C-alpha cells in the first residue's frame, strides 16, 4: 500500500519580493515532495504555496519554508490589503484520497509543537485541529491582525508557544481542513465600498451563501476592486452559484465583472460543477475529459 499523501498550503505575508518567493520555493523542494505552485499577489502582499507529499517529507518541507519566512519577512515593515497575524500567516493540512483526517490533525499538531519550540512563534490551532470551539473559524483567530496581537495575547493566550508575539513574525495559525476553493472576482470599479457590500451579500456569516467567506479589497496596482472568496464547502455552494451571485449584486451597483482569478488549485469535482452549470450538462462525467480517460485506460485492471 502506498504511503498517504497530504497537501499543505502555507500562506506567507509576502507577495512582492521575488528573491523571498524564490527562497520559499527552494526551501520547499526535496525528495518525495512536489511543489505544485505558488500564487503571489502584490496588492495583498501575500503568497500561497501549494506542496504535496507523504506526511514526514511534507512536514520537513513546510517547516523549512516557515523558517525562511521568519528570517526574511518583517511585519513591522509590511503593508498589504489582506488580513494577517504572522509572517507565516496560516498553514492548513489537507488529507487527500480519502485519507484519515485524524492523521492530518496529527501532522498539524506536530508542526505546531515544533514551530513553538524552534521558531518561538505563538501558535493557534484552527478548523479540525482547533482546541477551542471559538478558534475553529480562521477569521476569528486572525481578527486582531498583527498590530493587535500583543494586546490580544495578554488576555487570550495561544494554544502553544510564547504569550507575546514574535517581534517581526507575529504568530501563526495551523490547522487541518477540507479542500476549499479560493476564488477572486475583479470588478470594473475602484470603489472599495461596492466590493465590501457585495462581499457582505455573498458571505455566509452575514446571510449570504452557506460555506462562503468573502471580503472586499482594493487592487491599487490595477485600479480595480476585488471580491475575494473562500468556498469552504463547494459542494453545498458550487463555484458557479457564488460567481453568479457576485455578478448579480455587482449589476445592482451598475458594475461589471471584468475578470476572475483562481488562487492555488481546485478539485476536479468542482470543475465538473462548472461544466454542469454553465454548459448545461447535468449528467457530465469526468470520464469525458481526455486526460482522465487516458489515465483510466493506462491503469492495471487488477488495481
């Protein structure tokens, strides 16, 4: 039996300096580990690195990237649109191929312990790895941002590590979660208020779509605004439904959707949803995708 494969998607508070992004990628590379890609956004000043591999090799690769981030990212000099509490802001573990979620939580816990011990970062566990119900939601963990960490930690200590923030690297949220889709919708306006109103209409917590988190941001480099969404349960709310609600709300403000952006990767069944919705093929099956069909034919029939 092959070794279980996990995905880890560390988010770093750096999206502008190419030399730092290159150092993060180099740190992630290693035997048995696959760096699937990095998405860097200069307006958010944030990058999302996607790495996959067996637990032990992936654990070492992720920790190497975290060490680089703590060494090279100083939040006292950081400016960006995206909320953050740390140089390494969030590190989610995802179990693939129906592997045990207990194992993903175990790796997240082990990473938190080593991070607190060696990198001296306050560690908050979230989602499936949360040790307190009020820390399951990442937005609640990150609410203070870096600038409010010292005050927050004085009365709300982390799960592990120092009870004061690292001077330049802040704190980190480490967790285990199901696959999500990070998807941004770019609007044909520079009015950040419009983006925030649309995000509020879409966001599940404010009465919008179940399993959708959303924020509105200004993209200074593009002269546009963006509705940034995380579909944490894309089976309950498929991506096409979320996009169409954004489009409808934008039209109410006289604004057009001028582009979209996928951050990182999305599961195959979410791609199937796009086919079923937009191409109106409710019975679409992934076996109709050429590469999938070829792969199925290459497999040993006894597998």
